């Protein structure tokens, strides 16, 4: 029996390309021989730590990204909608509370299911329903939809702003920087004791080739 | 009979991702129902005109690009090698004479063959052989390898620095900017009287889907 290849996914719910990458790798988890590790991290910290600037600084990039994301949304079949005020949502409000909350979900969980489901609900809130992801009430709503119990949510709300969770998120973000991140999603594949790093949601075909698996398009089970 | 879809390829030989995109679309020209138009343009003008900055400004991007290009080179089967001094080659020497020369090749040619072959020889000089592409002697060597005659080359060397060719290159570069370019390669697909614009050498699968063709990987005839 071949042991599974470990694939780490670094992502932030504020990043629409993260959502595309997240959904695609979740679909492949059952198709490829991989052990997927979710690494919720803070994109703001990666941008600062790498000295990278948001693509929103170049007007033509923003226009292209709009078009690119709409086409990818349809092709990848991910129900993405632009929030009415993307600058306010991404840059002013930001994703720090949401990523701390996910860090806490992962801390409390013995497994991957809850962090995946709460992540998806947070992606949906920001990139489909245009709802807040910074207030405790918003985080609770996402957790309820993800199927967490009232007592679990209560515990998470006490935990997510603790120094321990802040430190853990910082440390995950630092791990991403140590792998060379300058944006998200970042996929780190551990193959033959080597880490192969892929940036973006547009390297899956190349990644499949590098890890000895087959790319079957964004919807492998269709 | 369905008429062929027109696909314009804007590229600059100083851009390694342009070379990947150039080779892939050349391979698909005979597989897809497309009429490929080469649009040699000046990347420096596009960066300036769009206010975009080179990825070389962010150290982590440079390190990632190195790795990404090596992996893509193998997967795409394009014989790319890093020049010993990439900054000197790309930023200090630049590609303006080479792109003017290609503009002249296209001006003199009734067809696509010569501009394709001379482009490939120039890509090879910079990204495989680490040779100059700014001196008239260098441009001649590329043209000889591409199979152009002595008299054709003599004519091109008289033509390529003329105001007419400078203007033509500027105008092609402006066309790219008008399509929203902030880097190369840029592929513009004319489908149902609409222009669908794709940036980079990593959107071919999506592009195929949008123009009703099939993506068969970077080597469709293998």
C-alpha cells in the first residue's frame, strides 16, 4: 500500500482565488491519493511579510480579475458573487476575526470536517451572500450552518480571540511565508521528502503531474 | 462550414511566460478551429501604460517564478534556460530592437510563417542560448536560422529602425493596452463578435471552454 501524499492548503476566506482552490482540492481529496491538511492563515500578514501589493493597486488588473473570476466561477462551478463593496469588505473590514475563528475550530476539532464546513460557510457569506464575517454573531451563524452545536459555538466564541489563537494564526501565517508565500491560495505538496509549492488556483494540472496524479478538470467526478 | 475563430496573441520575446504561451497556441493552431494572428508588441510599454510593476520587485515572487518556470518548462516541453544575468538581459538591454525587428518581419511578410519562426529563434537566443537580441548582427543571426534569405535580411535591417516600424510597434502595444493588458502573453479570442481576453500561459483550459474547443494538455498531438 502506498502511503498518502500530504498536501497542505494555506488559504484566507477574504481571497476569491482561495475559494476556487479550496473547492477544487476538496473535490480531489477523494480522487487523488492525498491527505489534505487545511491551513487557515491570514492573507494580510502574508502580503505584509512578503512586501507584495494587492492586485487592486493596478486598475487594469482589477478589471481583468473581475472577468477572470466570473469565467472561472462558471467553469469551476463555485457560486461566487461580487460583494457590493469589495474594497470595504476585503481591505477595511478584513478577515482577521474569521481566520482566528477558523483557527479555533481547527484547534478544537479532532479531524478535518468542521474546519472545512465552517470555511465554506464563511466563503459563502463573503463571496455569495455579501454578509459580514467580522462580528461574533456572524461567525456563530456560519458555525450553525456548518452544523456545529450551540455548546461548541459558545466555546469557540470564548476561544477565538485568546492570545493562544492569535499566536497560532500568526504561526500558521509564518509557515506560509517560510514556504515562500506572497499570496493565497498556496498548496504545499510533500513528495519524496520534498516540499513542492504551488501558488494560485491555476496550477492544479501541473501539480497533478508533479505528484503523479491525473488532472480531470475542476469537476473530477462529473 | 464554420468560419475559424480569430485568436490574437500579444507577446514579447523578453517574457518567458510569453514563450510558453506562444508555443502552446502554435501547437493548437492545427488542433483547434482558429485563425492565429501574431501581435508582437512591447512589454515595457504595456507595463508603463498600465502602471504595473515587474514581479521582480517582490523577492518571494522571483523565487517562486524560477521554480514555476522550471516545472512548466518540463511539463510544456519548451527548452527554457535562465540567462546568467536576467536583470541585465530583461531590464537593462531589453527587447525593443527585437520587437521592432519582428514588426518589420511581419510588415514584409504575406502570411504568418516568418514572424513565427523569427520569434522562436529570438525566444531561443534569450531563453535558451543566453545570446544578445539587441544588435543588428544578433537579429540577422536569428533571421538566418529562421530561413530568411540574405536579401530579405538586408531589407529588414534597413526597415526595422524606421519611424514607420517604431509607430507600428507602438500602435500594436496600444492595441494590447486597449484590450486591458498589464503584462504578456495576452490572448484575445474573437467569439460571436465579442473579444474574450486571457492573460498568461495558464488559462488555456478555460479559454478552450470559452471558445468551444477542447484542452488536451500542453502537447495536444502527443
